């Protein structure tokens, strides 16, 4: 129980920080080229694989048994490993959509900013950017929900190490992400390299994104996907207020405050003591979906 609440709290902090820093990294003015979003997704997956591999070795006291475990679980069980290809593909798509959304919307991601100043052409471009951002946010939400439920079913339906599962997930995410990077940004990668435009801010985004993948896995393993969704919602509210106070690119409205109140109320209602038991038919149906 303690680990569940700690992981939820860390997820809220990580998600809020990621959204704000990613938004800043995608909108700051730079002299050179801006870093590639597809490259950042690939870099985060590589970092996540390396961290999980280190944790597997640490669990086995840095013995050769760790290599044997990885080979046994990943290579010798191909059908079991292939199960992670579905959520990996969805998470890779979601991560790329997040960059697109934050390049076109403010840090609250779901809230429309105030009416732009300037001529009609500028307003048209702004409205177009908002529409692109809104569509990508909706796509990310739908894909995230399905992938979360699927990944929860896999994690709770096996006794395999959480870190091994993350390595399996990361391997497929890396493959899909690399293919996507070369398909959409291949020419730019060949000309200027995969790490073009990287700086301290962009590396911070990569680290936070890799950390988020690990935290989400812990939350889904020890809590459930519904609580993960609540944590993400709380993080959106925190991002909005932080953006309003420090970035100045978000003006909250009455509709936003109503939505924030509903999210907070839903969180308390779900965690109330009278909620259905974990072995109730409804929850069992949800977990086996």
C-alpha cells in the first residue's frame, strides 16, 4: 500500500514536470535546429532498457544468472515476448503524439488558450495549431487507455519480473520508434545526426520520459490503470496552474475549474473505503478484459 501511494505521488510530479519542460523545449527560441521529437522517443526507450537491465542485474546480485534470466525470458519465450508488441506500438505512438500536442497547445494540454492577438491570418494559424493539438491529445488519450488496460493484464497475469517486462516492452518500442524516426525524419537524421538540437533541456525531457515509463509500470503493477489515469489527471491540473503562475501561456476559465473539481472528486470517491472489493465481479471483469 505504501509503495502504491508513493509511486502515484511520484507519477504526478514526474508527469507535471515532463509536460512543462517538454512544452518549454518545443517552444523555446533556438539559434540552431530544434531537436527531433522522434529521436527523443527513441533515446528515452534506450535509456529505459539500460536502467531496467541494470535493475535485473541488481536483483540477481550482479551475477551471470541475470544474463541467463534475460535470455530465458526474452529469447526462449518468443510468444510471451510478442505480447508486449501491442502496447509498445501504442505507447510509441502516444509518446510521439504528446510532442505534437505540446508543440501546438499550452501546458494544460486540454485547455484552449485565450484568443490570439493580431490579424485574421495569425488567428487562423493559431486555430489550426489548436485543432491539431486537440486531435493529437484525443488520440493519445484513447490509445493510452487501451494500452494501459492491456499492459495491466499482462503484468498481473504473470510472475515475471517487472523489469524484464519493461525490457520486452522497451525493445519493441525502440524498434517501432526507430522505424518511425527514419520514416518521418530520416533525411534530417542523415544530414545532421540523430542528436541534432540536443541540449540540457532536451536531455532532461528524455530522462523524465524514460523515468515516466518505469513509474507507470510500477503504478499499474501495484495499483491499477484507473489510479494511473487519476494521477495523470491531477498532473494536468498541476501543470495548468504552474503554467498560469510561471509561464503565462494559460488562462483558466470556469469550465476548467469545473473539470478540475470533478477530477479531484472522482479521485476521492474511487479511493473511498466503501469502494467494491478487489475480487468483485465488476473489477474482475475489468482486469480480464
